């Protein structure tokens, strides 16, 4: 470290060598304020916090009674994927051939699970050739594609995606994919014939605030299997593990793990191979995004990033995030707070975040607003629409003040 607070991660840097659990290849700073000052970035600035990600990953790896897969779409930054690998994560859930190729190239020994129930033929072929054996499906058509494109491979692990209730989820994912309980028996019978291992998977919806949603889904699966006289080898309870955002209190992760374990025992699933697929819960706390105020008009702030950038969740589901203002040397300016709405930089009028968001009343052009808990579905969601996007991600080593 030099006097400016900038660390460059490389082999000669003691920090990298001694901790072993820092990000590779990122510039590192002691604080967000130092990063903002030194980077002089004209776009949004993405921050990553190694310790938060290591803590979340360690919780899943040590407390979830089964195999935890990282749902790579939540944040596919290479530094995040490598850090998770260093923490001990060996299994990754992917949905596209690009995710397969990216992770295969970065982490050649990782086990990949291609869990999108509708894949292109070429994607299936490419994935199989790269060593992927786990595939999801929710129809006979997809099963046929998998069988044909893997040339009747004898070593497939197939997961039937079931459609389950999304009632407890703040961000439902249910209506698009998944076989119904009525369709499932026939699909399982067919899949059994072409798979070495057969499983069932579901997703209760993202940011699931209802612990019992997993119990309900597992109960439906138990009824389904019993009613049809079928059995499976694997059960994948998907993602949906929540993160504490403002106004959205949650139960701790171990409560979710206990609830799932109780249901597995209750329905006689303990002997099966069990998986979960956290995305948000692994990386949300591990990232933040700083955006600059380009103009203030009354209580509207025009920002250099928005819903086509890293702030989709602040605009579309309209969530709030822990915010901090950095106004040239001071974190938080005035003590007096006021409510604001935000506009993103693109010309589209839906590039708006209604909030209302609470900030110091004297926020002004040139100030930076730090959106915390945006390590999931922030960096991952940005588009290049209208030429606004950020390629700058740096690591922050200091303890953050709020979660
Ligand atoms: C998005 C997704 C996940 C991760 O969901 P989170 O709510 O972020 O935990 C897991 N599995 C599948 C199939 C997904 O589509």
C-alpha cells in the first residue's frame, strides 16, 4: 500500500499473498472515498468486498446440508468467480453457453450445472463437449434435444424443473419455466430411461421471504413421487435465499437451511443427493455501486447510471437500497434529510427510479451516491444501451459501515 490508500493486487503485494482470499486483478482501495477520488471515473464505479463474499460462501459451504451451487448470473465478474473458487466453491449453476464457456475457461475444474430448461441444440452440444453432465429440462421436446445432442450419452444427470408456488417471493420467477405436477410423472419416466442420475429441481422465486415456501414445494414433490410410484436420486431446492434490504427484514440463512432440512427428513428425502443454487445471497452484500449526480432539479436527481445499468432493481421492482452520499471529502453532507426520485442517463423515460430515496437535503451535482448491497444483479444486469455502462470494478478493503 502507498500513502494514497491504493493497493495493486499482484504477487508482490503482501496483502494478496497473506490473506489468500482477496480479489485477483483488481485495484484495491482502503475506502470508497479514496477509490472515487483516485479513479476519477466518468461512469458508475463498481465496488467489491472480498470479506462479505467469503463470509456468505462459507455460510453456505459449511451450513447447508448438501452441495451449494453458485448461480453465476447474479454476478459473473471473473474476480467474484475466482474468489468463490478460492473460498471452496466448486459447483456453478449456469444458464447459457457463454456462462459455460466463461467459467470453464476461468475455472477448468469446476462442475457446471446447465439448469436452463430451454437450451439451444448447439449450447447442449458445446456444454457436453466441455464436460457438463448436469442438465435441466421441463418438456419432452427438451429431453429429446438433450438425448440427440449428447448422442445418447450414458452419463447424464437430468433435473426436471417443476413449477412451484411463487407466493413468498419478492421477485417471482415462476410462470415461465417448469412442468406442472400433472405433467411431471410422464417426464420423469422418460428421463429415467436416458439418465444415469435423475433429479427434480424448482425455484421458489428470488428474494423469497417465506421460509415455508421450500417446505411446500418439497411436500408437493413428495406427493408427486408417491402418487406416481417414482423415485429420484437428486433434489435441488434452487435459489431464492434472501438478503436484508431496507424495509425488507429477513430471517437468517440458517433458519432457511433448518427449514429445508426438516422438510427433507419429514418427506424421506435425506438419502438423496441434495443441491441448492444461491445467487443473490452469496454476493449481494459483497458489492456496491457508486453513481454520480449529473444534475439536480428540485427533488429529482439525474444520475450517470440507471435501470439499463446496474440499477434495474431500484427501478423495476422498485426496491430501496442502503444509500450513502459522498460529497467531496465527507460521507454524508447535511444532517437534514430529504426525499428524492432518480433518473438514469438513457433517453428512455422508463429509466426512472421513483423511490422515494432519502439523502442529505443538500445533495448537489458532482456528488456520488453509493448503493450498497448491490453485488447481485447490479454489475450483471447492465446493458450498453445509449452508450452508458461501466467497466470499472475495484476492490474495497475497509469494513463497510452499513450492510
Ligand atoms: C436465478 C436463478 C438462481 C439464483 O436465484 P437467487 O434468487 O439469486 O438465489 C438459481 N437457480 C436458477 C435456476 C435461477 O434461474
